[in-house]
C-alpha cells in the first residue's frame, strides 16, 4: 500500500537556529511552512554563541531582538593577549556596534515559542528526496512522504539537502575546538568583555553571557590532542586545555578548571570550499541551502550562527516578495525567490568562509614571524576582522513590489 502524501508548500529541513529563524521570518510575512527536525525534541547541542551587530539587526527584523537582549549582557570591548605575557586591552567605540554572548537554548526556545503550534515536526529524519514534476517528494524514516513546492535545507554541516544539490562535502580544517560553559553561583566578577589569548598553537577565548555564566572555547591543531573518537572523555579535554594554557593568568585557568564535565564538548572544524559556494549549486529547482548547510565555516569570526540568521531574513524576504507578485504559479514564484536569495547570499557567504579561515590560521599559528607581528598588532589580528565582517545589514522584512 502506497503511503499517503502530505501536501506542504514550503518545507524547512532542520530545526536549529537557521531552520527556526527561517520559519519565523516566513511566519512574520504570513507564509506558512513546516519544519522537519530529525531529533525528538528541540536541539540543545552547544552551550552559547557570540552574536554580533549583523545578527542583532536580523533578530530585530524577525521581532525577537529585544527579548534576547534581556537575557544577555552587552560586550563592551575586547581584552586580547598572548599566553604567558601581559595582555593589552582594546575597547569598542560606542555607536551602532553591538555584541553579546547568548545561551543557545535561550535563542532556540524563543524562536520555537514565537512560531505557531505544530510548526515543527520532530522525529522527522529525511531518508530521500526526489523530484515529482515541479514538486519535491521528501521521504521520512517513519514512512511519511511530503510533497513541497519549495525545500529549504537548514540541516547543518552534513546537510542531505546540500548533497542533493550536488555540493561537495565540507573540508576538514585540520583543527578542533573544545568548548565549555561554567556557572559561578555567586557571580563571576568579570567585566563584560570578550577575552582572547593566543600562543603555542592554540586560541583561547571566553565571554560572559550574564552575571553568572561564562562561555569559553579553545581551538587548536587537531593533531595536538590524541584521543579515542568513541570515548570523548571530557576530563581529558579539560586536562588538554589546561596543559596548553598553563602559562595563562589564574583567572583564565579558573574558568576552565571550574567547568563541570557535562558542560565540555569537542568538535572537529570543517568548512565549505569558498569556490564551491561561488560556483556550486546553492539553489536549484525550488531547493536551496541555508546556514551551516550553505556555508559551514571555522569559528574564528564568531559568524556561524550570525550569518545563518542573516540568511533566514534574506530568504524569507525573497520568498515573500516573489509570492506577492501576480501572474505565475506559486512554485514558479518560489523558484524565482530562491534564485534571488542565492544571488544575494553567494558572495557574502564566500567572504565569510574565506575570512574566517585566514583569520584562524593567523591567530593560531606558532610560526615565529607571524607570532611576532601578532604580538605587535594584536588589534588587527583580533578586533578589526570581527568588526568589519559584523558591519552588515541584511535588511528588514518589509516587502517591496517590483
């Protein structure tokens, strides 16, 4: 017996930050969509993320910027230095620049809460995508089948939608990141700054999310840390980080040392070839990719989630403007909207991935010449790339007729 086919104009694959923000952007424009999430509940992987000016502009566009600001502290500046030496401090100028470190679960829960009920279908793992005339048939592991006019791939680094489009697999950066989140019950006492330290082939950073919570990360050449992939022992992860930053000041060591083992994780860093973004099929026949499915990048600019939220606003606006036109069938309008999205986001994605990769190499390398210039020009290796790439306005969700 053939399974019943569910009709849905727009399917969003993936219920992470990109998927939920895309669905919310469409909802704000009165456009219905259904999010298919493979896990059985809201994703809680990852601890926190630093969000820059461009992300706050995008969150304001979907109407949740102020609600997220209420859950976080504004970062007032950078404190950067080299491990084993004194730190220099650089403050941001007041103005349009905005940066905050937010808990990932706070953002996801707010996005989901703003969506209509039953906008997200959990336990919905995609096993196959096929064409059916002008539509896409999406087959799920539980036997369900959906027919959609537009398929939006927000399914992360290992995106099945990206594979369907013919994009190449992301490339290993040869680096890894250990991340953690620590709570100081009586308050941490740190100023609201982003702290970053370099040396010995590693890059350590941390920032307050609120008065009690600190998010930290350590990126390094993957070969420096030998471990069993199946074991993923958080104690060994902490010990490795402590050994690499042993020359740091006591307050830096304390952040890592206080972190509970269930709040430590490791990930290998991957990125999509910038040339694949520039020349590959990021949009095709009513299908596109968004966020990490489009432009997985190293975390050296803190722009992974920020640019995904940008994508979502631009995509919602492009689809909304296309659907507001008269004359064509809806699937034709949607296809035009997706191609416009691809045109708008291709170069921005290329620039983000390329810049993040180069900045990571310069900040983390132990090459004697690069290390010397890094010490001499700390702000150029840290503050300037962050600010420059965050100075981007994705626009709002007001529709314009053409």
